[in-house]
């Protein structure tokens, strides 16, 4: 019988083995197909462009109702605006200063997307009491996220021309913040370089180390174009691409590493490159497929939240994971076909030099944990619980200009307005009165409300049926006192006034919308967690045919995620390590939960599949844990180290949201790989013993049998 007949997959081979064999044999065709695919998607997406759109609408909330009323009646507050803030140490009402300011405002009025400019000299309330600070209101032709950034940057450039001769100018507002947002900088490059260094140390070869990275780059490259195209037909937020790259790079390298590690093991056993590729895909490929499906299920749980802004992100990241999975199962085998002989030679030479027993150190570690399982379990749980405790006091919201770098125009405008008019001026509340012409009693009651610094208006709508009162808190937009003021107005102050005047009174504005978004996420979080945990536990139940294994996995994942959220709270809310204190971005907890829960299952499945294999072979629970950890410890640690490097690199980004994502994901993976997989899992499995694999007889008969790995 020929060698070709020996290596050709049979009809009984798994789909993963047949896929590997096809990609390996037709390697150049597969590589060409991927290159054409990525080039084509990139070319089309570049030609068509993107249509990212932030949808923060919250049907059923007070702030959304207020916005709808303003839009219906043509109120100016329905459109976005920016403030051109000017400061002069002497007096901005000086004739020379006034001429300069009004000259620039005249130019701004003729810029694209500008529908109107109100000079600070037209309203007395637009100049501070000491006359040193004033602001002009520039109304734009749409919502902040829909105004082209280059149009807003033109306004910023015009305002900056005022700087000099004792005068300082800056532009504030959500549109200005969006126009100044920087990209990820060196974050992606630093993450890829760090991952490559770890892989070189792991495999001792630049060629071998490059394959997982190349696979991830192909997957991310095609996903970026697909998501840009999808933004034309679906609601995809503009902060989706960096999150997609963050997850795609980490997951892509992770999945390719799991398969490549198995490929290397097969080579060390004496298999030829094609047979090693088929065996690797038949074993680790199954794990990658299951792990990818788990991540996608966790992300799809975000759909249950009913938040448009997160649904688009969830779908985009799920698509990225799907493409990454496809690349790992088709592109990587083709690359192994091209470089297989070279890698085989390098692996054989390195093995001959080292002559170490594979997994001996991990076997000793597992034995040590098994000797004192209660100590390992209690110490680990107490440490994770202490780190998770701050998450109980997490305040959700959105960072405002007060968290921006001091070099940005939006932060400078924020500080100038706070100095001239008070901290609450940067986050006014809109009290919308519909159905009455007399809002005098409402204004008087608002002015007497504790926590209110000033009230201006009413500002009538175009049809005269709606009046808007601007309520300025005496605390900053992110302050807890401002949140309490919103609750006080809605719960205590406005209901009696609505009965008295017969008007419909609503509290809106960006600050109130932030409170509503955070409250909505908090209210729907339990349902989201239940869906994700329930579906993931069901998958584990089917795969491992055990009741306690899924329960253990779910509880441990919840603990690691809680600890990661606690770390985010300490750094970004309490200002550890010199970080500007502020609320945690409202969608960070749910996004981190979905992503980390899915990624944690990767390691859970990879470790438990090996333990389960040994259990089925020996029926010795202690030996099964030792051998499972010995076989997977090195790979899990390397994969986790790569993920940590990639995620932590995003802390170099100037974007506060990406910094929070990077820290949360890096901490969660670190704790999952070091504390949970190396300490808690061996300890719990030791304490459970044979009970870990208990399954009621009736359930055993009902459940389908799913073979995760074949060895």
C-alpha cells in the first residue's frame, strides 16, 4: 500500500480531518483563495466606505421621550451643538477682544454643517460674572455622531486661530470630542510584537511562531472589511472596529496556537507533516470549533439586552470570531502544508537538544495542589473575592470631556466652562414641558430644588407648543450628586408640577440619557447572565456528560469576571495609578462578561477534554487531573500570555473605553489561566473525585453523545 493511500482520509474520517487534508493537499489554492478574499473585501469596503452609526436610543425611558418630543416639535435642542469658549484674563467684553471673536464667529457661520451661531455678546448669561469667560453656541445640522468629523475639526481650527495676545479659545461638546478621538496608535502593533516574541520562545523558531500571527492577521483583515460593509445595512457603532481588532487578534492567535501545538506534538511522535496536520485538526480543531461557538453564543446573549448600540457590536465581534475560526481550520492547514517540512526539521532538532519529559513540571504542580486542595481552594477564592468586592460599588456611565487629555480642545473647553460658570454647566439637564404655555411654576420649583445651581429658559420650540428649561446642577456631570438630582426631579419634584400645570414634564439631555442607559443595562444584566451561563452550561453538560462540571465552570467564570470588573473599578473609578477618576463605561461590564465568559470556556474545554480523556481511559480521577494539566498546562499558559499581551497593549490607546477593555480582558485572562486553571480547578476536581463525572441515568439516556476530541 502506498504512502498516499495511508494518509488519504477515509469516508469515516471526521469533517475536521477531511478539511485539513483538503487544505493541506491544495495548499496553494487555499492560500490564493484567502489572499483574493481579503484583498477583495478590503477593496470593496474601501471603495464603498463605512456607515457606522451610534444608536443610543432607549425606548420607554424619560430621556428618549424628551428627545422625541423635541424632534417632533422642531426644538433646537434636538440637534447637536458645540460651544466655542473664550477666556481673557482681563475682560472678553473689551472692544478689541470682541472684534476678534465676532470676526471668527462670522467665519464659523459659513462652515459646512453649521446652521446657526449665537455669540456670547447676544446673551448676558453666556458671559461669566467676572467677564473673563464666555461661550458661543454653534448649532449643527444633526445629531453629534452624524456630523462629519472634518466639519467639526474645521470649527476647532477656526476657534484656535483666536489664541494669542492673552486670549484662549477651545471648542467643547460631544461632536468636538468625537472629532478629536485618536486611533489605537501603537496598541495593535505592540500586541502583535509581544505575541510573536512569546511564540518564538515557545517554539524556538520564527517561522513556526509566525503562523498563528499570520492566521490571525488574515482573519482580522477580512473581518474589518466585512463589518464596514455590514454597517451599511445594520446599525454598527463607530467604536466597533477597535473592539473587533482587540478580540480578533487575541482569539485568532489563541485558536491557531491550540491547533499548532497539537501539530507539533504529532510531529514529535514521528508523524509526517500531512498526517500531523490531519490529527491536529481532528483533535484540537474540535476544541477550537466548540470554543468559538461558545464565544459566539455568549456574544449573542447581548441581543437579549435590547440595546441597539450593543447588538451591532455583538454581531460584529461574533462575525470576527466566526471568520477567525474558519481561518484556523482552513488557512492554517494550508500554511502547515507550505512550511511543514521546515517546521518538522526544526522541531526534531530542538527536541533532540532538550530531551526533557514533556509536562513533568506541570505534573508535579498538580500533585502539590492535590496534596492540599482545601488550602489552594480557599486562598484562591478569598483572593478573587477581595479583588471582586469593589465591583459591587461600580458606577456606570460615560466618560465626558473631564476625562479627556488636557491637550485636547474639548477638555480645555470643559475646564474653562467649569471655572467660569460652575461644574454643572458642562452637563445641563433639559426639562421639557409639553402641553402648557406657562412654565413659570415649573421654573420656580426647579430653582428651589437642592442640587440645582441655576435654571434658564424657557426656550420655545418652532411651533410654540413645547418649552425647554435648562437646569444646571451644582455638581459635575459624572458626580453621584448629579445622578441623585435626576432621580429627585423625576420622582419628587416634577410629578406634582405635572398635576398642577397639566403639562407633560420630561427630563432629558445627554446627562439624563447616560443615567437611563446605565440603569437599563443594570436592570437587564441578570437576564443576560442567565441566558449566557445557561446555554454555555448546557453545551458543557452535553460534551462532558456531567452535572457538576458545567456548574463548576460557570461559577469559576463568574468569579474571574467579577475580579476583572473589580480591577477596572479600582483603576478607573477610584483613580488608582494616576488614572483620571470617573464612571465605568456603561456597556463595559456586559461586553467583558460576554467576551471573557466565552474565552474562559476555551481553556476550560481544552483542559477538561484532556482530563476527561484520561478519566475514560483509567477511571482514576486524581491521575486524570495530573495528566490533563501536564498535557495542557504549557499551551494554556502560552495562549493566556499571548492574550494578556495583546489585550494589555490596548491600554496604550488614548481612548478610555479601550483602556478599560484592555485592562478588564487582560486581568480576567490572567486570573483564569493562573489562579483558576492552575489552582482552583485541580483542587476542586481532587475534592470531587469520581463525583465530578456523575450524571443521572435518565439524563445519560436522553443526552446526545458528542465526541469533542479523538485521540
